[in-house]
């Protein structure tokens, strides 16, 4: 019988490099922490230069290689510039985590905001994947795209634009998995549910001050959760580590909920 690889080997990222977008806070920051802990070299991307600096300082305790990149993912030329800077240290793992979720009534949506959401949440993911697959065509690699439960079951009002963008991420994930699995790429998605981050707290606070009816929506959301609580960024980060590792060597095109059971309830 063939000897099975040891668990610590499967989760060891020593000698591997991970590129994480939206790494300055929330889920992205939690992912950076877990991958640094697992021994990966890191390429951290975010719009917030100061936040990146803080994360880099925090992760220096792990002693690994860390590079930070300030980037506005709305612009394809900035994405291309980022990847050109990585030509001598291409990532083995790409995690497309960056996203935005502004609340806006469907009937009040304007073109500029809609375009900005699509550029960040979907178009940037498309072009990041394009760069990864084009540049690592001979080596293969792992891509993890961060979707949302809203892509499968829209629940919150005033988020049609967000749901559309994340549904596109899931469709892109499955298409790339089908087309490039034979070229050595594993492409999967995570679908976070209600995760407590500084960003979601700010968004909720802003909207609740304008729409008391959202309290009812929040109560209904919590009542639907089998877990009975909201999630933590690290709970998504742990699953990202699993999907990126050889523990998930036979997973292709999966859309894995990390949602406290919301979609199953």
C-alpha cells in the first residue's frame, strides 16, 4: 500500500508563495496570518498603504518573506503592473479576496457605482486569474476566489449589484476549473456568509442609521442561522488554507459555503 503523505506535510507552505488581495483588513488579513503561519512567502495587495504596513509588521513575527503592493483593482493597467513586478517570484497561490459591498436600492443605482462594484468584485478577479493562468501556464497553481452566499441565495435588500458580481465570480471559477484543471490549475471558490469584519460593521452602522427596517432583516438572518452566531474572519481563512493545500488536491470548481449553515437552512 502506498504510504500516505503526513498531515503536517500537506499543510506546509514552506517554499510556496501566496498573493492575497484585500489583505489590509478583515478576511484578507486573517488569510495573510494563516498563510504566514503555514510558512508561505506573501505578496499582499490592498488600496490602503497604511493598513498593509500594519499587517506586514504584525506578520514579521513569523519570519517569512513579505511584500506589500498598493493597488486599485478597478484598473486593469494596475493589475498588469502588479504582475509584471512579480515576474521573478510568481505566486503558487492566488486568493482574490478584495471586494466592496455598498448598499444601494436597485431603482436608485447609478452607472458609476454599478461600474465600480463590477470592476472591483468581478472584473478584477477575471483579470487577476487571467494573469495567473497566462504566466503560470507551464507550472499550474491554485486559485481561490471569494464569492458570497448572496451569489446563491440573495437575502439582503439593496444588494442586487453585489449579488450579480458575486454570481459572476462563481461562474468564472467553474469555467476556469473546467478549462484549466488539465493544465495543473485548481480553481475553487469560498462563499462566506455573515462574517464580522470592520468593513461589515461600518456598512451596517451606516445603513441602520438610515433604515430602521434593517433591524428586522438582521433578526431574520440570525434566526435562519443553524450555528446561531455570525462568523469570524479566521474561520474563512482556515478554509482558504485547506483549499490551497494538498488536502484539497481533488477539488476543482467547488463553491464552498462558510456560512454557519445559512444556505442549508
